C-alpha cells in the first residue's frame, strides 16, 4: 500500500524531472521567451515549494544569461 508520503515524494520527483526537461530545452535553444519562462515557473511553483533540483535549474538559466550564452526573446 502506498502512503501519502510516498505519493508526495513521487510527485516531487516528477516535478523535478519536468523542470529539468524544460530547462534542458531552454538551454539547448539558447533562448528564453516569456512562454518558456511561464512554463518553467508554473512547473516549479505548482506544489508551492522549490526543491534543490528545481533551484539548480533556475541557476543554470541565470548562469547562461550572465555568460551571454542565452538571449531573452519576446520580452
């Protein structure tokens, strides 16, 4: 039998994986649009908390912007 704690952990892992996939796509394209930003933030904030993995994804994007490896488009 699966407990509520286990269900919550599964949901957290799924959210982390989705955030990684979205971030990978953004980093690969080298562009961050408002739509990409909205999709990522909606995914990360869906459960009301930010995990360490999700925080790292946000930092990856900030790092790319700061290093000039990513452009902001449609802002």
